[in-house]
C-alpha cells in the first residue's frame, strides 16, 4: 500500500526481498526508472535474470540501451526478446499482449516474473477499467497477484521510484509513447488524475490504490467460491456443468466461466456479454453461440462446452481382441467376454467372427449409414440418439470391416455383427 514518506533504498530493498520467492525470478526490464529500481532491489537474489522485450517502436532502441546498461551495471544477465508491434489502434493493448506472450514463452522452469509497476500504474489501470464498466476483478486492477507474477512496488509512487533511480545513479530512459495523448492511459495520467487530485481529493492515487487492494480481496473470495464448479477438459473443449452454473450465485458462476475462457484464450477472460451468452446456453435458452476470441459455447447435455476449434479426426487404427487403441482423446478396448456377463454403459457387444475379418476403428464419413433391423440409419442419427455432442460426431469412433460399419462405439451394433452365441467381444471406450 501507499507510503506516507519516501522509502530509503535499504528499506525498499528489504520490502522487495520479503515478497520474493526462493526459486528463480525474471525481472521484466522496460528501460524506465520503475523497472530499474525493481531490478536493483532484486539483485541480491541468488537466481535472477533480466528480460527485455523489444517492440521495435519509437523509443524502443533507447529503452533497450538503458535496460542493457542497467543489467551491465548490476552484473545481471539479460535476455532480449523480439516482439515487433505495428503502430496503430489499440497499440498499448497489443504491445502488452505481445510482451507477456514473449515473456511467458521464454520463461524457464519454475521462474516467477517480477515487474516494476508502481502505485500510479495501479491507480491508472483501475480508472481505465472503471471507465469500461469493469466488475471487482477489473477494479482490483493489478492488485490481484498471479502466483507467477510479483509486483512488489505497487505501494510506491512513480515519482518516488524516479527519485530513487536518480539517487542510485541507475541508467534509465523515458518512453516517448507515455506522452502520446492518443492513448487513454496517458490522458488519465496527464489530465484526469491530476484534476481529481487538485479539485476533489488530495492523495487520490493512494485512495485508488487502496480501493484496488480491497477489491482484490473481494475478488479472491469470489474466485475461491467458484472453485466448487469443476471444469473438465475433453476432446479439445472445456466442459462446465450446467447444474452448478444455474444454482450458484451469478457472480460465482461468472467467475467459473471467466476461468474457463481464460484457459482457452489466455490471458483474456471474455467480456460481460460473453459471460451472459454462456449462462444463456447453460439455461437452455440458446444451443450454440459464438464468443470473442473465436470461442464457441454449445449445450452438451449436463455441460456447457467451450471450444476454439473442431476436434481433429484421428487416423484409423486396427483393433484386436484383448487389445486397445488410442483414438484421439479416447481409449478403445476389446476384450473377450460372455454375453450374459456384466458390462458398462459405454460398452457394445460384437460377435467374435467380426474380429476374425479384421476390425478398424475410424470416424464415420459424412452420410455413412449402419444396418438396422429393417433398413439402414445415418450414423449422425445414431450418435444423436446416443447423446454424442454435435461437436464430437464427425470424429466419433465406429468399428468397421472395410467399408461396412459393424458398430458405433458406445452406441448401436448392426444386426449382422451381434453375438450369435454365448461368446462376445466387449468393446468399450473411455476418455483419457
């Protein structure tokens, strides 16, 4: 939280050391004064390196020079990552996304990232999120710590960090992008917050930071409550149980949905409209909706399925009695059994003679049919009767003798492929 006086260098270093993990850390160097002080405060740590992301924008060369000079002075190994970003609309958002993707991709085992974000950054982010109508997660701004990101300077003002950098003689440069009024954050920094400070409340940055930390505590409680809603990963989709989404308080349900969306499209957790659309699917009001980021939400019996792309059809595979094959996310097994013996719901019984002719596990082609007592039936209709989700039907496994389908796994068996005696082959599937 905010300090009533400027910390001495030793006090700042002790404060930072208290929150650093024992394992390896990567300090995100931006070339500015804030990250320079953060790096200086972290260097006593035994496992540390610096990371600088070069966006190739105006001022990037000077920032890179400052970051490398700082690393040399602190005797800190530094990794320079190239993440070019074109100038234009939403530059700040696109640069931030590119920066974190680059850092995450370069992260080493167990490494935690330390940033130099200040109290001013926290206050500005809170205001930006308020202006777009954010809830408690947005109001928490950067105060909602991720387990793999530490922001130890959120209680220190930008002015104090700059003064410390100058006092310590640390190399740093100013980013010209911070002066561009085309960016909302810069207008909030240069106009709105100074006006609030002057006309409404002295020390407003401290007040906003306090609000962010209080909101972060509330948000953490909601996130913890949302863990009761388990999320299942299957066939490239995330499945969220509709019964729980429809019974827990709406803020808790929203947290679970955002957690799933964040897993599909990191680090973004969807919009409020996305959450409302998923809840509409969970209530049965809609069967399938498109969300931002190329995500689709569809109703699949007791779940809402969230997915980005259709499942990929696995290659056909030969299945032998007393054997098994991996078919995408499923394991298909065949075992000799007795017709009168117990079997699981996901098991079909096939005559052993079918296996003598050779059985291939493969997906059914569009329009393919299976024999029934009086005629044939489309495989897609069989899968619908078995409750297989629409998303999974094009890649659902069938058992075939050459071009002739003997059975649909966990579904129907053709009359000619059913056991004629006491012996049978039990074919079962399970998700792996």
